[in-house]
C-alpha cells in the first residue's frame, strides 16, 4: 500500500497544495483508490465519514486536468449545499497553486441562477461542483455543456438517494459520453442504488474500506440519561459545564432544532442554527460566521451533519439518537478530526436502549455519565438492572396461575390461602422428588443384583 503522496507521481502544483495542508500520508481510501482512478477506471468507494474521500477524487481530477482546454472536464455532484461548498473550497485550495487559471463553478440551489446563466454563456468552467438539481437545471437551460466531460463524481451517493436527487444525477450522467469515468463515493451502498450503478458503471473497481473503528479513538463517547429530567436543561448544563471551544448540537427534526435554539438563546447563549428550512443565503451567511468562530454553539439537523467541516469542534451533543444510525456516525465524526481529541455526548431514555445496543455492536464504546451538582460525573452502567434481573429466580408457573386468579376485592385471609397453597406445592414437589429418587435407587439395586448373579 502507498505510504506517501509522493508515490502517486502527482503534478508539482498538487504536491505544493498537499504540503500547504500538511498532508503527508494518504488515508486508507486514498491509498486504495487514487492509483486506480489515475488509470482511468470507474470506482465505487465505500468508506466512513472523515476518511479523506474528497481528496481521493480531487487529486486525480487535477492531475489529469488540461488547463488550456476550454471545456468542462469533470463534474462533481453532492446532495447538499454545505458539502458542495466544502468541496469547492478544497478544489480552490489546489487550483491556486497552478500557474494557469483553473475555472471552477459552484452551482447549488438557492443561489442567483440568472447570474450563473450569464457567466456560462460567456465561458464554461473546467470543473463543475454542485447539487444535482441545479446542475440538471442548467443543462435544461442549455447553458452548461458537459457532453465531452470524461469524469463524473457522485459524492455521498446514499444521501443523494435518500434525499430523492438520483433522477437528477441520472440526467447529468445521461448527458455525458459513453466512455464516462464515474467515481461513486458513499458511506453505505443501499440496495436501491444498485440499478443506477449497473446502468452507468461497466466493470468498476469496488473497494469497501474496512472500518477499524466507526468512531475515531480520539473521541470520548459519553452517554447521559435524561429520564426524569428536562432535556433542554440537561443540554444547557452540558454546554456550560465544560466551556467547549465549539459545540455542535444535533437535533432529529428542524422543529426540535428551532425549539432548542430558542431555549438556549433565552439562556443568553449565542447560538447559530442550521437546517434545511433555513433560507439558502441565511445558511451560507451563518456557515461563514461559524467557520470564522463567531459562534460557540451550533444547533443543526442531519442534513447539515455531512456538510459541516469546521476546524476545532470540541464537543458534539446528540439531542436524541437518529433513526438512521449512519447519521450518528456522521454527527460524531464532526469532532476528533485530524487526530485531535473530542467529546461526543449522547442523550438517551430507556426507550432508546435497543438503538444504544446496536451502536455498541458497531464498536461504539459508551461511558455512562450524569450531571450532578454542576459537574459531569461517572455513573452506573445502564445495563446493570438487566444483569441483575437475569440472576433472579423465575416465579413458578403454578404460582403465576394462582396469582392471576386474584380477585379485584381481596377477601380476608387471601394471603394466608396463598401461603398455604405455596406450602402444599412445595410439599408436593418434595414428595415427587423423593419418589423419583426411590425409583432410581430400586432400579439401580435391581441391576446390581443381576450383575452379581
């Protein structure tokens, strides 16, 4: 396996960009797939969040890019505006080291489409990045020309499917040449994605990067029960106990995100809010403020979980466990990045036990914690009651039957009757046991007599 980026024989400009980022050793997905992509093969790469997928496709794209060729040479689709912006920023960081200008277009919903149309009528970008809906819309307007494009990247394919954007990706792919190189990256490969992959991928290289641990070992995973407590108060206490550098609080719905934001703001905390219902321009403005560290606390939904890549996230708090456990991994993956330490706190109730158990089966190791007198302290394992119950003697079926016969109005002497019934049952059990022992003894004696004769 490749040990250094220098083993890839990349262009000097790319190596300079990697040096600026202090990237020396490729991640597992980069080491496995970059050489294959450089050979022009189509690939399906399944890898967990934070594994370095973005540079797995950006480095080969820039390495094969012809700066003097005035046409779209690569298209990258991604399901959210935040992800598109993240990829766009990474691409610009590489492009600035080239002597010739590399034109990169970022096309997402909620931005000025008319302005984009005018720009495209004047010149085409060499790399297109954007959400499937906006790219398909620009194709429909016949202002974006991708009929000669050789490479299509479908980033976060499972999320693209979940959000219903696969038809638009189909339109984009259908506009490209038959010998298209397609690079599909995803945390999971759902069954419903298979028909699309079979349609466009001819004998692709499929790599599933094994998960050594679903959560970075630099992250402490704490489990806090909210049974009998007000969840808003618990979150406020968690945020103010440790004074996090930057905390992301994930809610399962945008309604809950808004409710929680209102409460935290009422407690005089400066809180940013990001979810799919926030107007695009407002989301972009807030994201920029968050990246500039103007906020210490951010409330977000899962739509934003994969698109938030902010340096220095010290804490992630799960307001609740998401139904799709993959999102749990994406949430927690916002902290503990690049070898830094992080704390992930998950709130739960007894109703969440099965989901917690599933996460534990995935390798997530939780430490039980509780808020006590303004401090976060170690507490009991949530499974202690289950363990204790397993050692308790089960009630005899006969006794269960007797108890079930109990009337709503208990007659005098009912307890005495039950006790007498239990006593008689025990006597009967002892007699049966003695008879069995006697029969066994007589049988043994009889066999011994035959052997002696």
